[in-house]
C-alpha cells in the first residue's frame, strides 16, 4: 500500500482478490455491472470553520490529505461508501441484523433477516433492493446463501461456489442463510475458527460487520 500524489486527478483501479478469482475462472462470471464510491481516507474532523482565511479554506486540510493507493483486500477497503439520501435526512440509516456476534457449532444453521433503522422516515424497514452479505472466509461454511431477491445479479452471486481456498463470498437477498462447515481438517489443532460477516443495505448504503466463530464439535 502507498500514497498517491493528490495534486492531479488520479484513477487507480485494481481487482480485489475476489475479482481475480472470478477472472481466473474464464467462464464469464467476471462482469463489472456496478461501482461504488467511498471516502475511507477522509478525516472530517479536520474541517475548520474557524480558519482565519475565510470559508474558501475551511476544507483546506482535508483537500491536502494524501489519497490511499488501491489495494486488493476487499475486507479492508470501501467501508464508508457514499450514498444518496433524501433531502432533510436527520439520521443516518443503520443496520440491525439481530446479533452483535455469531457463534455456531459445526453443521449448525442460522437464518438472518436484516432490517434498516432510520431510513426513509421509518423507524425500521426492509429494503426493497435487499441486502448484500459478504463472508470473509467462505471455507468456514458448508452453505452461505440468500433468498428474497430474484434479480440476475442476485441469482448469479447466490449460485457461485468457491474452490476451497481462503476467499470471500458475497450474496444478495432479504434473508441470509448460514450453515457451518463440517470439515474437521480446517481446524487443525484449534477448537474454533473466526471470520467476519459484513452486511450492506443495497438501497441505504448502511453497513455492519460482525465477528463469526465456528466451534469444532467432532
């Protein structure tokens, strides 16, 4: 990772690990259909409305910050995506998945139905576009699927399988279904394995990440 010179407009695009995996398959599963913008590297506390030179310099410190060079770990970037919300929105939407952490025994299943709080004037709502869920290490699950959204993109992601390597997997739906792995060799001498589940509202852009622990039973 490095820093880019922000004195000129720069576009630095690379593939994430997941993107390289899809491209390597050579079966047409690598298709760029959408993009997102984020401001992970911006520290808004540097905005200074008391700057002695006037309003044109309030954001000077922010504009002078270096821009992060793109890097391929999708679990560490694009955490703060830019979203469009209705004018007058007083509260940012947040996600509630019903858990602050998830712990499953080998072979155990769990269904999660996320909901969005403080969105479109409602206390809680289920987003029309559904939710995007990403598990950081797909090996830890015998099944990781979603239901409730029937778009071509959702069906493609939900039917994608991994090759037994340590890669992430992303699905789209209104209900997220997890079933912990029954493969003992993954554990080695350990009694549990950890990963992270990240859920994003596809309409609101709200995001939550929670730790997941799979406990060996056999």
